[in-house]
C-alpha cells in the first residue's frame, strides 16, 4: 500500500512539472541574437609620456587602449609636424601602439602626431577619429591656431583630399625643394585648422599630394598659394585659398590600330556630331577625323536642301589641327538637309581618301523640343565679370556672358544642369588657371548649390542668389 501511494505521488508531481514546463516560455531554448554591432572606437587608457609633455628627451612613446587595436593606411593618414627627415617607426601590438622616433629632435619645439582615422579597433575597424598626440622639447607647448578654407577655383566646389602646408622658409622656391614645417587636412566642407603653432611668419599653400612627397613638383597637381606672408599670432584672420591645376593631366596615348597603322582598306573614315541623323538647332555640324587631313578643298563640301540646292548661308571651316570640319548655318527648325562630300575633297596624312562621293542626310530638331529659360539673379554685382556656365557630368556644355540681372534664352536643350558663375577677369569667356611663377591667382568660379531642370516645350524660370 505504501509503495502504491508513493507511485501515485510521484506521478502527480511529474504531471504538474510537465504542465509547468509546457505553460512557461522560460524553458524554451533559442540561439543568442549577438546584440547590436559594436560602433564604439578604442578608448585611450594611458600615454607614456603623457600627452602635452614638456622637456621631452626620449625617443619612444607608448599608448595603451581598452581593446585590441591596429593601424590602417598609416602612410595615408599620419601627419607629423614639424615634418621629420626620417619617418618614425610606428607599430601596434594587442592593445598598445608604439612610436619610435628616429629623427633628431629640435630644441624648444612643439611636435604633433596626427593619426587621422588610422588607429582602429580590430573587430569592427571603428576609427579613433583625429587622434593627436603632442609633446614639446622646450618648457611649454605652442598653442596658437590658424584656420581657413580651400575652394577649387574652376568649379567652386571642395576636394577634401588636399593637404594644407605652412612653410617657415619664406623663399618662393621652398615649396618645390623641401617639405613644409606644418601640415594639416581639409574636412568635408573644405575647412582646415592648424593647432599647436609657434608664432612667426609663414607661407601658406594647399596641394593634392598624390605622390606623398609633400612638395609641388607637377603643374598638373591641384595647387593653391596665399598672395602674402601669413603672420601667426594670437589674432590672425582666416585665409581662403583657390586651388587650380596649371596644366590638365593627359592620359597616355593608346596603341590604336587606327592611329598608328595605315587603314588596310585605304578608305578615309570619319564621325559626325549628329545624333540619330538629327542636328541640334543651337550648334554647328562637326565632322571629326582620326588622322589629320592634307590637300583639303573646302569647295568640294556642300550643304544643300533635299533637292540638292545649295544653302548659301552655310560656312564650312577647318580647324588648325586639320582633324575637324565645322559646318555653321542658321538652321531652320524641323527641316531636312544634305551634306554632299566629293570623292576627292581631301586625303589624310596616311594617304587615305574616299572611294566614292558621300552624302549625309539629316534633319534639324523642332523648336518644341527645346525649352525657354529665364533666370533672375540677385547679388550679381558681387561678381565683376560674370559668365554663366551650364554644367553636365562635370563638363561645361554652354556658357553666356551676363549683362543684366535677368537672363533669358528662347531655346535651350532640355535636361538637368548645374549652374556656375565665372568671374572672367580677362574676358575670354573661359576659366583660366593661376601661375605661381608669375604670382597670378586663378580666375574664380562660384557654384550655385541647387540644380535646375529644363523641360522641353515649357517656359522654365528660376531665381538664382549668389
């Protein structure tokens, strides 16, 4: 009987336990979620010697962080001021970063190590933004600051990859021959700030330093210079620099079979500016040749109507490279034309010619395919010689001199455009770069932040504030 009662009690307890498990979520087993992604950068726990140490005499500095760290793109990010002759050796191991100074330190000088975003944690690569360490070999740390901004003169925009230099050597040639005393970066808005500066006179430059030499050695580099010496003191006015490339960088010529070998068919080939045999009302017709022409005869090219009657208003011109023919005409809208090219109008310098006469048949656009445009400018008087530029894909596709606050064009190609206003000092209608040798600053362009969209068969109007 006792055994029977014990069994009954055990069954009852087991049944109650089963009910409690089935009715409770606490007994469910699931995989851990892992939690949110770590976005916290490393935290500096200790610096030896401490930051802003004076009377510095050693050659080794050690930083200890709260987690494992590594150095990413150190050569890209690290800036040391004054610029050392021998680059320091900087290494990371577990939670520490060490600097081994290999250069002879100058007396009574403040040094700074700017790591940018190079110092990161190992797990998520979270950077310790703009980590800077400073020490002085003298009795105090220099504390003066100097700020400003850099604008691209040709576009009015910003390139945050430029570096800004301060030279203690006031010789104009120093920027070609030696590294600067102080270097800093631009932020995303094109602004810069030097810290821990010593008082004195400096030359100020900006440079796109793709070579890593921190010297101006190529006229195709983006470069900027201040007109006068900068005197660093407790009260110094911020500077504005306008960067330019004195020469456009050119891509190396490709080994094109067309460019380097004779045409095996000995047929003169060309391309035109026509789009699907449609001619723009606002531009001339252009014919482009890969190889320069010789023995060119303009009388053997004729613009005609569909009945081959000559268009007497047409002007046909060859450019100075002998690689482009331009057909200028007051085009009539929605009209068919023919360009008749005689067989022997020209021979290129490889001896290729047409095998037979050629005729280009095309039609002009209708006016309804364009939009009219009216722009109302405010503060236009701020710019002495304004030229309005229309930009697509970073290329100026059209430009107009502005003579009044209201700009009106009857026909304009539809599309979305950036607007810029050039201060055209020499009146040639295009932007001109500076020249450091002649101490000539570049012409300046002011970017309009808001794009405009021009619709076809529509009266488009916008207000533009400079």
